[in-house]
C-alpha cells in the first residue's frame, strides 16, 4: 500500500523530498523577486543604505499618452475601417493590425512604468527597463549645470525635460 503524503502535513514535512522541494521553492521565489521587482520598489534596489531618497517618481502618464497620439489615432482609424468594410478579410487584417498596435503600446507602457527618476542626498539616478535594466547616475559633486526645457505642451501637462551636466560633455544625464 502506497501512502500519499503532502509536504504540508506534519508527518511528511521532515522527509528529504519535502526539504528539497522547499529549497527549490525558496530559490524560485528569490529569482522571481529579482526579475520582477514592482516599479515602485525599483529604485530601492539601486540605492545604498546610507542614502536618503528625496524624490522617486515615474514619468508622467499624461505626457506619455500625448507622445503616443499617432499610434492611438491609427488604432481608432483601423477600427472604423473594420466596421465600415463589412468584409471578413479586412476585419481579419484589421484585427491582426490592432493586436500588433496593442502589443506595441503595452510594451511601451510597461517600459514607461518601469522607468524611475530618483534624487537622493548623494546623486541623481534614472533606472529604466522591463527585462533589460539601464541604470544611469551622476554624483551631485560632479554636476556643473542643470537646465530645464518646457515646451507649450510640457506646460499644459505639468512636465519638463531636465538635463544635468558635468564637466565631461559626453556624460550628459537627461531625465
């Protein structure tokens, strides 16, 4: 007679198979935690313990929507053409086009969500990327100039482009 025991029961929890299962689950949790850090906790993985964070924000979503106006307009036009054509082939190609546009916009939105601008007492940094992370920073001691550019649309949306420069012109930090 074969007994089926699960690792959650008290009699099976001390078996070697259960301890191996716990090790694998613990390793998978750590791997998942390193790969899929929530966007609001992204900056904490790059800031040292002795730094104080003064500002930690993602780019403004309203400004992102404004920069995607062409793709959104194309998606709306494709939907109108799909309904007006009443042809199965046009509808199929329109659906495929909508799917590609949707996936492209979803990827850009995820990239937007996983971009963080952080100001600490020691440096300014930008972390971006969903799967591949880019990490740029500049120490406040090396900053020689800060410039702010605000177009008409930036003023409407309450956004700006800030450039932080050091003595080395090649290391322009743009946020």
